[in-house]
C-alpha cells in the first residue's frame, strides 16, 4: 500500500483519536481506527496499528485491549481524572472574577483534556449564591503582568478606582499614579488581590486587581523584601476580613458551642478553642479590626461575643449605635 504524505504524522493522529474517541467506557476496533485515520488522509495497515500502540505505551500511555463481541482498544489513563475536571469546571463557573466569555473559553479547553463522551458531562451549570460575574475582561492580562513584575523583581505603577452611582470609574487620590512593589497574589472572597509593599507608608498593603487600571511594569527594583522573608499568606488572609484594611489586634471571643464550625471555617482547624462550659468556648485570634470584621460578629447576634480588648468592644458598640441611629432618625 502506498504511503500518504501524512504518514510521518500517523502516530500523532492516532494519539488524538485515542484521546478524543476512547475512554474506560468507549473503545474502538482496529477497523474503526483505520477509518478515523483515513479522515486525516492517512492510509494504514492493521499490523502497523499494533506497532503504533507499542510506541505509545513506550511513551508512557496506557492503551488497553478489551475483548468481547468485538475487540476494542481505549486510552485507560489520562493526566486528569473526570472528577478532577468537573472540579476545575465548577471552579471556573463559580468564580466571580472570570467573565462569562472567558469562562466558556476555559471550559472548552478543559473539555479537550478528556474524551468527547466525558466532555459532555462537563457541560453543566453551577449555581452559586450571590455570584456576579465581573465585566473586566482585562483582569487576566493584569494578573499576568503582576506575575511578570514579581518574576523580574520590578515595581509596578497603576491608577486605582472605585465605582460611583453612575457606574463610572472614580479614581482614588484624584487620579494619582500608585507605585508599589508587588510580592504576591491571593484569591479571597471571590476576588483577586495583589499584596504589595508601599514605599510611601513603608507598610504592606493589598489592592483589588480588577480595580487597577493602566498597570505598567517600571524599571525600578522592588523594595520591602525584608517584610516578606517570613510572610505567611494563610495567616494574612485569616486575620484580614474581606481584605478590608484595619489595625491588628489580638481579639478574644466567647462563642456558643454551635459556632465551632463558623470559627474553624474562618480561622482554620489549628485555632485553639478553650471550653468554658458545655455550651460555650473561648477563642483568641489575631485579626485586622475593620467594619467588616465587626459586622461579621454582628451576623451571629449573641452567639459570638467580643471579650477583649476593650477598644474593639467600643468600636463594636459605636458601629452598632451608628447603624441604629440611621433608622431612628427615619
């Protein structure tokens, strides 16, 4: 049989066929494989397929044979198992910072990591409470630039904004250019944040990535390395509620027993809880005291009570009174 012009690519096309059209529940006969190769303009003999299978096995792929009414062959192992791919799809669909358009693109690529049959199981809709997809498609490129700046050990510059009631960008500091040293990125409460060293104030700050505009990598070297030598991102995220800035305090809380899961979810399983009696326990944790932290406490009514320090109790009472005053004035 005369060889086609694509003959050198035969084993690669065979690999694509096995990846796309076979899995644990779907196999192909040798005749079906030959027919699929012909679609690529490749004519092959039955014996040559067996040799190609051996080459693919030597390469590390698991090509298995299944006997029955027909003898079929399938790709038995992949880099990702189906449950892992489902998890990735769920994460993409439920992520607020990934736009609808980019979500569809990413999921299509994830589907390419399995057979066309299993890919159908990935075409599912995930509903997440309070999810609002971002409108900012450029966020992916901003993230990439931040990573590049970190890798190149350079400062970045950008403008930072909030949205006003007219849905317009309101630049902070009257449009002043921020220049900081980026050190890390973190994903908290469905948003991406950049952790950076601010030269002006000589402290660590964080910025919502989707609110950064006109980001540029400068030629100035980063500063603040000494503050990040032993930086614990997990600890930083635990104490910073919703990435809302505030002063650091060691706060002691008294909680009802049913709040144990809430405390563990917030501060992790390594948090130490001291039993007061059969119905209550106390916990001490370092937090960034902010309105968001205080309203988090309010969510649970009397089930979580601040015991110390007194300054945080005063902040809590002041915030609660301010909220009540709004309604009393009305």
